[in-house]
C-alpha cells in the first residue's frame, strides 16, 4: 500500500492467495481483503 500523493510505501502485506476484493474501513485504519480461495482478512493499517 502506498501514499498516492507521494508514491511512498506505507505498508507491505505478506504474499498470499490472489486478492479479488479490497475495502477500507470508514476511518481508513483497517482494510479488508477477499481472496480467490474464499478467505477474508482484516488488516490494521492506521497509525
């Protein structure tokens, strides 16, 4: 994940199954990913 204004990396996520869906929480402190194998993961991205 990177800052679109500066193009600097903010967070790197471990590799895993292909991501097929992604959504940020309203406060942008979490992101949920859906994967090709049916798994869903919630990641903390806020500071």
